[in-house]
């Protein structure tokens, strides 16, 4: 299963810089897989834009998800794209979402592996976080010890939640086996985030104040302690540049650990600190802080059931050129109930702390989503999607968005 934000995988459909550091194990030969899912549905939503002046509306929705994966004994590659158009019936017009990703992992020789990815996403009101599209068996999951991004699991740009959010990102790296028990990993990445549309009806112009470029680097060392346990050290660094000479730089070390509970279950985590330096440019002033940084994950992958959950906390640069402490929790679950029936679910919580420089309070986003689908035949299926989202901040909160839709889906290409 993969939710729209692809929270726990290196493919990272709508989010930030994938900076996964995977083990240097030999790649396995995988069959090629190519398919296209076309879906259409009708539904209702109480506040799809999560705005204070938001209105409820029925809608019609069409979407397409395409995937192509190929591999050999040494290399695994994939290209995927999700495109969606929703037409609201009560004056909200059309809204488009998109997520495009390309990934590769290549075992150059017994001691060197290289990996990388490129991606683009277009979101509105964090709606991608409540979408589901099938995760191909070809997908290579991110290393649970190293976050899918060098920052936080979910992009915490809550200040621009009711604007259209665009991201283009890429990363690449290499893993080197330096002894029978030790490996070194290096990753670099960059992303561009920009926003369109006024956040509120009376918002002023100048959305470029929210836009930013981010650059990341990670260096990690890992030692295999025994057959099930590995431990190591990583150093992460990030710089985010904004207009008017503003910038945020953060860096710091973390101790990591990875425990294989059984053949299908993996527990990982990291703890350390991050030093954050804020320069407010022409606005004036600067500030520094040192804060706790941690993350943990638990993933289980069975033949008919998948679960992956993650918690994280650290100082995170966001839109407006601020760096509040951000905490997040994300969990994805899917289960094949029978040869015809499948359920999927996701839970997301993101909280950004107060920003004294801007006199802003804490902001929180809660998302719960679920889906059930039944195969009518080998290519045609139908089902229902349900979701609930709530956004809170200092002041009157927008009403919650509660919605659902009935859909029908047809699959072209590979059939499972």
C-alpha cells in the first residue's frame, strides 16, 4: 500500500528530499512490471480546502496512476506517476494533484552501491496525504533507520496549507562496504518548494516570501553487531534559502540502531541533536538553537499484510523562513482480506511549535484515511474511500474536512 504522500518509502511521492541510506546487500533480480490504473468516482467533502471560509461540496474525480519497473541481478529502477482532477459542484472549480517519481539502485560491485531519485509533486490542502494507490511489489523500501528525508516524515509547511504547493526534488548517493562488518554511506539532495494562491481571502500579495530552496547532505557509518543488530553514527546537514536574504542552516550528529525482529519485521531508530542557525536577512536579526532530534520506525511486511509506522522530532525549516520544532507520526497499513478484497489505512499527525519571531502559535494537522476495494474481475475493481482531516492553530480553526467517495477502477498492463 502507498498513500499519496508515500510516507515511508524512498519513492517519496509528494514530500521532500529522499535521503535514504540502504544496506549494501546484493540486489536481487526482479521481473519487469508495467501497468496503468484509471479511476473515476463521485463523493462529498465538508471542507476540502481546510479554509476558515471553506464550504462543503459534492465532487466528481478522475485519476490515473502509472508504474513501470525493471531490474536485473544488480540494478532496480522504477518510474511512477499519479495525476488527479477533482471537479467540485459548489463553486470551488477544479483542483489538480500530481506526484511523479523516478528511482534507481545499482550494485556496482560487491562493495559499492549507488542510488538516486527525482520527483515532482503538486498538492492542495495536503490532500495527497489522504490518497491511496497500489504500491507495486517492485518498490524498494527505504532503510527504516534512515528517514526517507533528512528532515521530517511529512512536510510541515502548514502555514501554506490552503495554497497550492509545488515541489521538485532529487537526491543521490553511494554506499561503500569498508570491512565485513562496516559500511559508509553518502547522500546529497536538493529541492525547490513554491506556493501559489492566497492563503486567506484577505491575504496580501507576495507569496514568494514562502518559497525556498533546500540542500541536504548525509554521511553515515554503520556496523553489523550481529545477525540481527546493526548500529552506527550519522551526520546530517541542511541549508534552506529564502527571498530577502533569509536562510536557515541546521546540522548535527545522531546515533542509529537497526534491529531485525524477525524475517519480516524491522525496528529502527536514531537520536541526537541538531544545531539550527537562523538569518532573517533584510528583515533583521538572527537566532540560534540546539534541539533534540530523534526518529523511530517499525515496519512489518508479510505476503498479504503490510504495516509501517514512524515517529520523528526535530527542528525543521518551513515556509516563511522559520524553523520551529516539528513532531510527526505516520502509519500505513494494508491487508489482502481475500483474493478479491483489500483494505488500506493511514494515520498522519504533524505538529509545528510556536515561532516567537513571527508571534505564531502551534499548528497541528491530523489526517485519517481508509479505503476498501473489491475486484470485479482481473482488471476491474470498485470500492470506497473515506478520510477525515483537521487543522488547528492559534485562533479560530477551520472546520474539519470529512469526506468520502465511491469509485471504479480499471487496470491496464500487468495483472497480479
